[in-house]
C-alpha cells in the first residue's frame, strides 16, 4: 500500500467536514473540540499521520469503525 504525503489542508478540510453532532472516538475528543483547537493541533496531527503512513504502524483504535446500516 502506498500513501501520499498528508497535507495540512487535507486535514483541515476533513476536520471541518465533521458533523458537530457525532460522538467522540476512542480518544474522547469530539468534533467541536477538535475544530476549536485545530490551529494548535494541526502540526502534531500532520506529523503523526506522516509517521504512521511512513512506517506502516497504525494504532489499533484507528482500525476500528462503527458502521451503521440503513436497511
């Protein structure tokens, strides 16, 4: 698997697309808090994603998804 470099603008766009009504993830950080603190967190987030994709090490909690069925 090959991943391109993660950019600040990609992370910003993704975070701003989060619905404020969704629940926090395993880190217990909700979308409103993440949006509010994004200016301070953007560089560490870019670095974490860069290391994760570069080394191929992904935290187990990132591999879990809750999928809702609408059928």
